C-alpha cells in the first residue's frame, strides 16, 4: 500500500483515498469522543488543569446592566455594598456545598443571603452565570433568557450587587457570577402601598442559577480605576481544545474531498458514489455546530417581592 493512496484516489480502481473511507471516519469520531472523555477525566481527577480564561469585571457587569435598562426607558440601578456582600456569600456557599442552583442542598434560599448581609428588601431578584469568557458574554446570555431579562428590566429594582468569585465546582476550577437586585424597605415605605405580602416569580425546578464556568490555575484580581476585575488564565481550555481538534479533522476531510473531486474530474471518471457536495455540506454543518460550542450556561432567574 503506497502512501499516496491514503490521500489520493486509487489510480486503477479510482476508489476514494483511505483517509476518506468509512473505517477512517469511525477512527476520527472515536478520537474526538476519546478526547472528550479524557478532558472529563482530567477535570475530575486533576482539578485546576482545565479551565476557561476569563476577564469579567464587576463594574462592567453593572454598567452593561444599566445600559440595557436605559435602552428600555428604565432608571439605573445603584451599586449597594450589602448586595455585593450577599452576592459574594452566595457564590462562596455554592462552592462550599458544591451546587449550582438558586437553592442550596442544605435549604438556603437566595433571600437568606440578603438578610444575613443586613439588607432588608421589598423587592429582590437573582441571576447566576457560569462558563463565560467576559462580561459581555454574560450579559448577552442573560438578555437572551426571558427570566433573566425580566430581572434586569424590572422597574421595581433600585439597587444592584455583583460578585465574581473563583473556586472549584464539581471538581473543575470555575468562575461564578452572581447578580443580586434589590429595593430596600425604606424606598417602599415612602410610597403608599398595601401591606399584603405577595410572592412573584417563584422558581420551578428548572429555575436555577446561571454561572460562568472558568477554570484558572492562574488568576488575578486587578484593580482598574477603582473597579474589581477578575482575570483568569487556564492551563488548558477544554472547549477550545475540542474546537481546535474538531476543526482540524473537519478541515482535513474538506481538503481530501476537494482533492478527490479535482483528481476524479481530471481523470474524466464518473463515480456515482462520490456525493462530494452533500459530504461538503455535512462537514460545513458540523463545523457550524462546533463553532457554536461555548462553555457559558444559564438557568432561569428568580425574584420575590414583599409589600
């Protein structure tokens, strides 16, 4: 078997190159799946090696939030140190109890963190995010989710708190973004309102946090013009690793198909089993799916109001 037969159609039978055979495709798929399992094993058994390089700024998230509110004719929310503290304690608790949800396994709800931070609220809401590369990605994902969008554009909220905290979640170095909204009781007391307690936006089993997963064995907290900014640099980004490997395989297959088409045309051979265009279309679709593979995930936001 000559080396060129791996890359070029056979000169006599005109069969496709060996690297375009069904057996070769099975090997490509096996290698891709093996890489996924390997990355999963590393994240579980060697925490801190895999992760997402992040650059998320507390102040930038607040700024982007107010931009979205202003676009919709709403007033800006003001940063509140107690809400910042509540958000930070919520993130730390998620790492301590190893959960990704609005409600902890031990029964802690989001609003308990408000109370423990000394913040008495009449309206409150929470958004969570994980696995995002930057502040813009976090905000885009929240605005694309109806429950998070409703929280961000809630006209009743007056104040905001943000925490960006790094830790280990499910064995993986992770960056969590917690966004807390609130309106202090005093603000409502100034206006005539009924005193009947009500609850809105009670979360279902699906209403869980969003979190920005970022693994970073090297992380820096940078002070920029009074802002708190988290920058993390992972040794190996699992998502980028899968993308690079996947694109390499797909690009190689596309190259082989183009070469096969060119050689067959030059030889003047009609090969009914070629199907070059459908195969190229399938590779393009696979590349599109791979391109859209992102680490960021979100779950429904929650809110509550009392008056």
